[in-house]
C-alpha cells in the first residue's frame, strides 16, 4: 500500500461523507439542536461504525452477505425500520418548541450515532467496491488496520468541524426561525432513505 492509495481513498471517502445520507442529516440536526459536544459525540459514533464497515469489508463480509442473503436482508430491514422511526419522531416533534439544552451523556450520544450507521448495511458493499478499486489485493493486517484507523480519523475530524460550525448561536437562531419546516424536511428525507433501503433489491 502506498500513500497515493490512501489519498485516493480519502478523496472518495470525503465525497461519500458529504453526500446527503442519513448520517449527515442526523449529524446536522444534532449539532444545531443539542450543541457542539453532542454533535462531536454523535460523530464519533457515526465514525466508529463507518470504519467498522470498512474493516469488515476488508475481511470479506460482502462475500458473507452474498453467501447468506438472509443475514444481509435482516440487517437491511432492521436498519430501514430504525430510519423510519427516526423520521417519524422528527416529523412528529417538528412543531414542538426546542427544549433547553442539557448535558448529553457521552455513551448515549455515541450510541445514537452508531445506530444510524448500523442502520445501513449497504455501507459494507460500498466499502468493498471502493477498496477493490483503490487498494492492492495483498494487503497486510497492518495495512488493513491503518486503513480502518485512517477512516475513523477522517470521519471524526469531519463531524468535529461540522459540530463546531453548526453549534454557533447564528446557526441555532437560523434553525429556530424555520424549525418546523426544517424538521419536516429532515423527516421526509430520512423516511425516503429508509423506504429506499427497505425496498431496494441490492
């Protein structure tokens, strides 16, 4: 493995993180509504599971999914239902006034972020496709570990920057000014992603 491989992987990873998926939408809302600390902790949860999917792809979990379709199907259905539940609660509480911010338990915030990325087993298939294209086939265990840690560092750095930017008073004020519309939009997007995951054939 060469430095050029990691640079190419990080460029692809950055594009994937910035795409409007459930992880980004959830992190945006948490950072604005619950503040910087909650946003960073949520990002850690998101990053740990995203890096885990990459590690499992390196170990060949995509091939396990191909051999045992039921395992993939069960994860996909469970993940889709979780996204639909998050979408429903976001839509339901759209008109509710924003509660005063309280200290967030680290474990709870991390687990919420982890659950969002656990809800998308397609990540392991995406990671496998990217890894095959970018990296040589004969990766050592050390190289695999470096790829996973690199992935985790990129994810945590991104969500830390995002949480810092969105937790500022101006961002919170802008959100409060359009809370109902923004929450309902987020709910629709999350529901759409959940339904897409639920009914997709792959």
